C-alpha cells in the first residue's frame, strides 16, 4: 500500500487507485479504469465539482 499524490507515478506503480477529497471517497477502482472525470473531481474547483458529484450520487 502506498500513499501518493503524484497521479502519474501512481498510474505506473499501482494496481488500484483510491481518490479522496475532503474526507469523501471519490473513486476506488483499478488504475487502468481511473478517468479524467475522476481526477477532475479531485482537482477542479473545490466547491462546484464535488458538490455536483455528491448531488448526483457519484461520490459517497
């Protein structure tokens, strides 16, 4: 198990990625299945992208 903040490195060395933002699970899936949309939820406008995802039910 590794804790990385470098997405490119994580893609090279990990089989699975878990994305957390503000204590919420954004995604947990095989590295090959992590999408640009997943990463946008982590790094986009702090309020808007996460609020939209929570409202849509894609973030727990």
